[in-house]
C-alpha cells in the first residue's frame, strides 16, 4: 500500500485538532453512527479543559488506496520538545493559518524547524468564512514569513488551499463548491513525497524512537518511524544510544500501528510506517532500535535547551497530608524522573538536602501542566518561583530573550509598550496598526516576562493577546524589579473569621474567604503598601451587653482574589512558595516562623 507521513502544524487555536477530526470523518475512519467526542485527538483531560494540544499524537486515514499517517502537534512553544522530535518522523507538513490572524509566533517557531529539515509545506488558510477573514493578506504574510526563514525556491513555491475545518471543506479557489475535503486529501497524496524509506525494506531493521508511552499491560512503548527493513513480532533487536553505546537487547512482544483513532496489533512493521513497539525495559526517546548487526545509531534532532527552572519540594506546611496520598520526597522523585524520561525538554536534578528537586523546562505553561497533572494524581508539593537559567560564554553572562507578539486595541498599546520596554528591559522591533488593533513585536528577557501575563490582562481589560517564543541569548541586561506590593501574612493557626477579614479589607486585597483553614506564615492577601504585614485573620468581635441598632448586621466581604496555578507561581517572590494539593492552592512564606524569617532575610 502507498504511504504518506505528514504533520499538521499551526499556532494555538488556529483549528488543527478540529481539522483532523474532519479528515477522520470524511475518510471513513468513523462509522456513520459512531459516537465520537469533539476534538477526538485531544484525549488528555487537561487538553480538553484548556482547549490546547499538549502531546503530539499520530493517527492514520486511508484515501483511495493510500495510507496517510497524520501527526497532530502542539502549538505552544513550551511543548517544542514534542514538535522537534515529531518532524523527524514525517515527509511533509500541512501549515494551518487562521485567515483573520495570519501567521503567528508559534507558527514561526514550528515552521522554522520544518523548513530547516527541508520539508515542503502545504499551506491551508483556515476559517475563511469568518467575517473578519482576509485570506489574501494572510497568504502574503505566509510568503513573507517563509522568505524571512530563508526557505529555498521549492519551499517558497508552496501550494495553498482555502478551508473551513469546522464546516469540513477545503477548495483550491476561494469561491469553490465548499462541500468536502477531497482537495486536501488529493494535494497531500500528490505533493508530499512517499517515505524514501519504503524502498529500503531489504536492509537491516532500524527505527528512531521519538515518543515514549506506558501501558499497564505491556509496559514501556516506544513510537517512531521505521527507517529501513522489516520487523516481525518475536524478533530480537537492540537499542543504541545517540553515542552508539548498546543499552539493551530485547525481544519485541508487540507491534502496533495507528489505524484511525485506535491502535491495532500488526504482525510485521515495514520501512516508512509509523509504529509502536513493546518489550524494552530501558530504551527511551532518541535511542535507535535496530537489528543486532547494526552498530551505527540514527541521527536524532538536537533539542533546544531549557530556559527556566522551578524547585519541587515536599509539602511541609501544618496542613500537609490532609488532601493528598503522595507526600514523600521518594515518590515525588520517582514521578519526576518518569516525566523527564518521556519528555526530553525537561531535566530533573537533586538538590543538596534531598528533600527537593530542580526541574528545568521551556516555560511556565509547561511547568504548570506538569504540576497540575501531579496534583490530580494525588501529590502534595511546595513549588518555588521560576528562575531563569543563565549561560556563561567568554567570561560574559548571557540570558534568554523571547520574541513577544502582542495584539491589543489601540487605546491600550501605550500601557503595554511602557511596561515591556521600561522596567522589563525589552526592545521593540516592530509596531503596526490595522482596523483599530495594534500589533507590537518586542524582544524581552525571559526574566521580565515571569508574572507579567496577569498584569497584561489587567492593562488591556482582558482583550489583549500575548504570544511568546524563545528568540536567543543576549548579554545580561541588569536588574529587573519584581513585585512592588507586600503581602498580608497570617500570625495564627486556625479557621478564618469573616469579621476579622472585613476589618483587614482596608489593608489590601484578600486571597481567602471566611471559614478557610489558615496557619502561621501563610499568605492571605496582598498589602496595599510595599512591606509585608503580619495580621490576625481569626480575631472575632468582642461581645458586650450593649446592643447598638444597625451595627450588628451581617458582615459583607469583598470577593477574594482566586489565582490559577500559573498565576500563583508567577506571583510569589523568592522567599515564598506555592503549596499545591489535590484540592487547594495556597501561598506561603518559605520560613513560616516569623523569627526565622527575620534571621534569614538578614543573612540574605
């Protein structure tokens, strides 16, 4: 059977996963009456809640005798580690661009990786039926993007289609029949080359492992594309590291191929197909699985280095162990090591005390997703403020800089430019206005962006869109001011009282409501001044036998500020932690005892 391997790449929310749903439907991968969840490819709970793709997942469809393996990739740069590996499995990419928004920063990130590998993209202008769609302008911007990424003449001569993934049609002309996706299927078959491996079935078996999974019944599963040869179930193969060292020899117990949304067991894998193997105990991502006669590993894509690190520690607050079952450092370490194995963009190191672990990764979103997954699994953790990782080169300290693209209404552009280029040490590289909107592009140090997103939403009244992608390394740009306000710290253990909180409201914004457990050293609100203040949230009203009319009416509290996990991590200072349990997110001081806190701040 003929075969094509493609990846679908796009910016967040440009409609990748919805389009793959339609491709599956129209190719007959689902029965007419089969109940299928919307965005069937986003199978993880977090992906469904946030409406984003986090893990790259392959699927396959059959079209007129050709099997098309499709990989749905994440759009966020934080999950770039997934994207970089996936592109080495495919022979073509479909670049999906929103006809209203045009190419966006994350599109640029993934496209630059695809062009560097020599892939020739197919461009699909999606959502052309939106009222504010401008497909011609979007197409020009795609061409300019390819030219700026130094695409060659073949890549610049890309075919394009107009489409609406939600309505399930794609046409070569804007005023085409708008009935189905046949034009896209035919273009994939005619434009994307056959896997060059498919002619090399008589050589020794070799496959590069690109993603790692686990199954409760068969154990570790490695997925990748077969580069050469054939492999039957029961054959004995070996795993080689990137350096060519032999890791292990094992018998293949299972081979699975992607057929529609399901994985089917097959007896033999052939060159060019994307398959999953089981039977290994040590082999991992970027290793080469090959016949025993092979001694040269396949080239693996280099992975961009991590830019931020966060410390994961045990939860040692007075409320520890009430919600979660997994609280020991040994269990936390096992879980983090397992994560680092399957996610090549994360690195885990032990800290000197052994009670905490430094986890380095790509961004706050990636860390937030890992912590959220762990708290749902029953872990209790204390999390530090993210630190940006620096580099030393030729005696000079370098820091990571991100390209930030901001789309805001014209009236908010001044406030955004002032914040990015002033205290955050950013440099504006481009600004253009169109139809009441302003697009600002700036290069800002990663340090300056930690905790900025909440402030940005306040400045733009929730209407602004901010995207960021790793740009490069520059000489250290000097100190960047942190949070200006101090915090309100509880000086007692117990349960908060409405009357006490009502009296504290003039001191600042509250993070807790009445009848919530609090402890000494827990942060319960933000102070209206720049210093920390210790307060008593348990102090009830002193009762006397004199009753004044009207003074004893029910206390009305202002609604407390509730932070999401990422907001809390970005909000805290260096001497503070976020306590994360399955049912709660609390802010606290690193040292709960006030005397110890004073002593440590003097030492610092």
